[in-house]
C-alpha cells in the first residue's frame, strides 16, 4: 500500500488566490492610510492648539506661583509669638520679588482665631482658613480684578494648644496673561510647518512601508505547494512579526500534517492485516457446513474484529492526543482528580481490582497540563496492568518526589517485561513476548510516554520483587508557596521583634548591629543589600514577606544609626555596594537626594502616597509614626501625665527635684532623627527653648535611640521620655503595660521612614522592587500589622494605620514634609548655633 506524501494536503491551502477573491478589496490601503493620516493630523492640530492654550496658562501660573509661594514662605518665616500674641514683621523681600509686570500685590496674615494680624482684611474672604503647611492656590477676584492667591499655614504653639496662622499673598493676572499669549503665538507658526512636513512624510512613508509586503508576496507565490519551510526574506522589524507568525504557522502545519500522515500510514499498515484476516475467515466461513467448524471460524472473526476495533480506537486516540498536545491546551489539575478518574473508566469487575493511594503531602497539589491526555495516559497504563495481570490487584500510588515533582507508580503482579524488551515495548506497535496471545495494539506505552514527555516528565519501567511490573511516572508539580513555613517565619520574627524591643539599646548612638543575611527560599538568585536604621526584628517582617513574592532573592540587612548611615554614605565607607538606604532621619535622606546620591524611581504606587511623603521621585516615605511622650505609670499616674508640650514644661519646672535624672530625650548632637525633631519643634512651638531649659534643670538623660528610652521607662530608672518614636512605644506597650503613651494634645509631629536607592547601587532594580513592595497594599498591611510602624497609604487594613492614629489624637498632627525646606536646619552655621544653644541649656540648665 502506498503511503501518502505527508505534505500533499498543503496544496489546497496554498492554492493561488483567484482574481475574483482579490476584487473584493474595494478601497486602496494607501488612500485609506493617507485619508486617516490627514484626519488624524487635523484633529491633532486642533487638539494641539487647545493643549497649547491650556498649557500656556498652566505654565504661566506655575512660573509665577513659585514667586507667590516664595513670598508667602518668607512672610511665614517672620511670624512670631510675643507675649501670647501673633506678630509679624513683614520682610522687605516678601513683596519686592512680586509685581515685576506691573501687577497689583495684596497680602493678609490671620491669627489662629481668625483675627487679622496685618494686611488686607477683605482679601479672598470666600477661602477657608488654612490647616496645612502645603501651599494652596486659588483664583479669586479682588476689587473687581481677577487675582491669583497663594495660601499657606504656619503652625504655632504658644500655650497648651497649637493653632494655624494663615498667610495669603495675591497678585493680579496681567503678567500671567501676557506670558500665556506669547507662548501660544510662538507655537502657532511652527505648528503649520510641522503639519505640511508631516503630510509629506506620511506620503513617502506609506510608499516605503508597503514595499516589504510585496517582497513577502513574491516569495510565497514562487514556492512549490508542498514547501512549508520558513521564509528567509529580509524584512523590517515590523514586518518580521508577520513573517514570524507565518513561519510558526507553517511549522505547526507541517508538524501536524507529518504526524497525521504518519498515523494514516501506520493505520493503513496495521489495520490491513486484521482486515485481511477478517475477510479470509469470513470467506471460509461462508463455505463451511459443519456447525462446530463454523463456530470456530466465527470465534476467530470475533477476535480479529476485537483486535481491529482496539487498534482503530488506539490510533484515533493517538491522533486526538497528538492534536491536543500540539495545541498546548493546559489547565491546573488537582492530583487527586487525575488518579480518581481512572477508576471511573473501567467496568465494576475491573475497578474492584484497582487500589488508589494519594499521599497526604499532595493535598492541594496540582499539575499544569492537558486533563484528557493525562487521564488517557493513566488509563492506558492501568488497562495494561489489568490485562496482563488478570488474577491480581493493580496498585496506583501517587507521592512526592525530590525537586517539587510528582511520582505516580502503577504496579501489577503480572509476567513483567524482561530488561532486553523494556526499550522495545516503548516503541509504537511493538509488544513483548509476554503479550503473545493477548489482544493489544502496541500503542499504550508509547502513548503514555509521549504524554509524559509533553508535560516535562519521564516514564520508566522497573521489575517488582516477587514478579510483576512497576511503571514510574515523574511529572513537575506547580510550585506552591509554603504558607505554613511563611507563617512560622513571621511568628518567629514577631517574637524576635518583641524581644528586640524589650532588650532595647544603650544610651549612646554608637552601637551598630552586624549585617544579617536572609537566604533566598529558591537558591541561585541575586542578593538585595539594605542599610537601614529600623530595628532588625521589625524590618525582617518586611523582608520575609518580600521573599514570598520574590523567592529567588536573598536579602542582606545591616542595622545602623542615622548619623553613621549618613556619614558613611558621604565618605564612601560602605563595606559593600548597598542597594537601598532606609532611615528615620528624613532631613538627612533629603540632603543625600539633593546632593545627587539617589537614583530616581517612577514608582506606579507613588500616586497613593500623601504629597508630603515623597520628593523628586527619589525618596519615599513608607510609615506614619507620631512623636509621643512616654511615662512610667508607677512613678507618674495617668492623671498626672502631661498631655501637651506646655504641660510637660510646667511639670518639670514645678517638680524639678522629683524628676531630676528621671527624664530622657534624644541627644540631638549624636542622633540625626533627634536633631530633626528638635528643629521641627523649634519652628512650631514658641515654648521650645523654655522646655529645653526645663529639661536641663531636671538633669535630662540623653539617649541615642527610642528603644533605650523605653527600656529605662519600663525598668523604672526613668519616669518620662520626650520625643519618642510612637512605633517603638506602641510595640513595646503591647506586652509591657507599665508604659504609658501620650500623643500631645497641642500638636504631634508625624515622622516617616524614608527609602532611597543610592546611585552606586549594585542591584538598583531590586532596590526599586523593594520600594514598590513596601508601598503596595501587601507591604503596607505588614507595616500596619505586626511591624506596628504605621501605614502611610490611606485605606490600608490593620491595627496601626494613619486613620487610626489620627482618630486617637485630639490635637494637630503635623507631618514632617519631605523637601528642600528640611535643608535649612542642616545649614552648617545654623545647625552649629542651634546645637550650641541647645547644649548650653541642657548641660548648664541646672546652674
């Protein structure tokens, strides 16, 4: 019998397209492209004009708004509290920088109670009082003219309560309108030239763009119908996608046709013998007159018919599986479903001889593959075992194998297969000697091996002790994160967090924890190196959760302190290339970024952050931590605890001897975060230096860390702690009720820990990935949960969130805004004078 040529059927598919078919294309693509281009250019020109007009107005506003902001900030910096009354001495530069285009200038300063301090009392009366240090802009009218108003708040504290002074500066819009008109007029003429040039380029581009398609068409038309080899004509990148798709289609078509042609050829060869035998036996039976002989002939016809039926069924199933495996149809399939489906495919008598065992470790485990193919593979193996071991039980056992793999074993007590035949029986239409006299096609094992290999597994045959055959299948399992191990890790980290805070630290800011390596759950990947000031037990909660998302990443975390981190960074004294810096000294992080030491990161999660918690897309705040007063409840009963900065000052002034040596705060000369908090207090509170003097008279203890202060409060060696990080305080209070915590009723600073990717990072993309994780809902949930650092992104679930912190406070919460304003307190001369005054009051206050 002649075997058909495997690629002959392609002749029909590759037949030339008739002229009648091509005539259905009624419009030229070139004309449609040109018409569409003309329409798009016209719409684009119109949109561009509208955009330019809008942009010109916005650009003018942005340019002049900066001057308005500078003017308002200059006035805000001159606001003072004298004898309980708000005063301001208007700086000359505040108004001199405005009005360059002949515009009118207006200003206004209002006290927290709404009383006019100075300026134009009826300016922007429709605008509400300001309750934020962020500049707010609004368009208004004053004396019949449109004006642009910049409003800013200045938080002051002169008593037991804090309040916002409102500063407004307004300017008429004459210079802005003139600048916007100039931008529009200068953009119109180039636009016309660009339109004409664009049309010419489109015409030329269309002509050139279709040339490669003509080349591909010619190459296809010149081919023989049976030629399915890949196209190799040189084409541009854009057309290469089409050529790649054609080549992939022809490759798959050739593969399918070859496979089907092989099946047809094998079927023709294998079916011919039983059909010829059937015909011969039937012809003999027609001439047979003896009943017994006729019965024997019919029995042979029946056996041949069963053999032919089995052969045809297996051939059809092989063709079906070949098509499905080529189509790559796959889904997640539970292991138990595959094994249990086998029992449903046999008669009850045969099912009674099957035992199915699935190891408990496979509960919930899944395979990625074609369900029908896997079921048919296992049915073939079980069917073979039942056929060749008719008097014994067939076992199907599913268990785990090393390397996240599934092991399925099909065991029988039949005659087995000699070692010399084990490779032979895996070939199509080949059977061992033990199969003689048994109906079979010789396709069961080859089909099973094909299915296993298509799923990335292996099939092997083994002898059983005492006789019989064991078929072993190994298939890759879909990796499942070990949630139990992750929960255990998080639990251990939480315990370590509690112990770490309990132990605390020393009174000096010189201790530095050794770097700790967290190996990747899946070895062989990169290492992310982080240098931070957050306590290791707290930060490792984030590390463990990050590694669940990125199991290939190892993390090296080194804990240090704020000033050493900053100084080591400036002096390049880092032991290895660090990929991420994390510090609670927000001002020092801002300075690093301002001085060019940070890489930008366009995080998609940046819009979720409050505006005050990021700057230049280089530094990112990720916590919301109030600065609190802590006290020992045994030494300071709850009813006597000071609930404001002024109350703390008065308590220390009245009972100096009671609290001598029993009060602690940061040493701002040694702690970066301590200096930041003190500088912010001095800017807001008119009582700051009075409080500093009271601390000095009480012989204040100076510390380098909040955990050290908390340890002193818990042990009773301290009675009060001032300017303590709320995250550490609340975490310690969870298991030590001796500690009382107060969010001051007048105002409370809000600190955020700041991340940045240094410009010398070895793995900058990993640093950026960690930033995105921490800002994501998942990372923020850890921050708001066990880490107890306070989530900054609104809407995060958890017990320690910005919303809950705000609800627990009765005073003003003042976030420390990330930006250039923090650089002022770091000025060498200003900082030196500030530290000198502070040290004099703290160390000499008792004299």
